[in-house]
C-alpha cells in the first residue's frame, strides 16, 4: 500500500510508503547486527527487549538477582584496578543478591546507557554504568569509563543473544588507540538467554588466554 506523490523540488513522481505507527517506538539497530534468519528465530521477548526505542525520557527496567559472582585472584585484582575508571566490573565475589538494570538514551551518541545496581550484604550497592554506541568496525561498542571500551560482535544462538569482545580501545577526543592483546583482559562474553515469558538469564564471563577465567557471573531477571 501507499500513495504516489510528486516531489516539489524535482517534479518526479515517487511512491510513498505509509509509516508504521510502531516505528516511532522501534529501534532496529541491534537487529541489523544479527543475521536476519537468526534474529527471526529468537524468542519474541528477546527481540522486543532489544528493539525498544528509548529516546527522550523513555526507560526500560529489569529486576532480579545475582545468583553468583566468581572472581579468580587475578580477576579480583583486575576489578579493583578498574575502580580507577568507574568500577565497570563486579568488585567482589558474592552469593545471591538483589539486582536491577535500567536502560536509557545516551543523548551525546544516540546510543544507550546501561545502569546496573548490584546489592551487597555489608555495604551500599555497587552501581555500574556503561554506554552502548552503535559505531566502530563491528557496529557496536561498549564504553566503560576513562575513555576505555570494547568493540562487540553480536550473534543469535538458540534462544540467546550473545555479545563477544572483538578488541579493546582507549578513546579520548580525536585520539583512539587499539589496545594490544597482551594488555587486554581477555575475551568478554555476555549472554542474554530467554528462560520463560518475561524472564531471562544474564551471564558474564571474562577469560584470559594465559590466566583462564577471571570473572564469571550468573543473574536472573524479569521484565519491569
């Protein structure tokens, strides 16, 4: 369906497709990073969560619990060192703890701000901020503070959307440096896995090529 209109500046007749009223609420950027048939095979809930347009004051929220967080000795040391750039990693191993995630618009880049709040038994919750920006060689970057970030690849597998680090970088103003592998923490893999309607699992794993698994975290969340 549609209509034929004449462009006033050229006089050329063009076919105009009516805008889907849902387009104003839909973000296609994650979808474009995944093979079409793989995206179509994902559960509706997963596709919906990663298709929300969060412009303006719109906010997506998820609540749940951190089931466990495991840190090796080197992983713990890395997490403490990263406090200097805003503590983007869980700073201590823990058992069950309440957690919440909020996703909003990153106005400067047009991407998304992800804010994670992890409860702790003996002190205030840890708050982790990062910005997902649809840029770079892979089409998606996660900026974690202090100019540091990682380029991510995205794939769909079974009932999960999987984000894997491609490389790490440091970017300040017009200067951008790709970190050599010997200076990087290793491979980071984040898995968003469908469990049931309105529920999903979040898994984070950082694995170093020499020192093995540095960090592993498993959490359960629900919509709203």
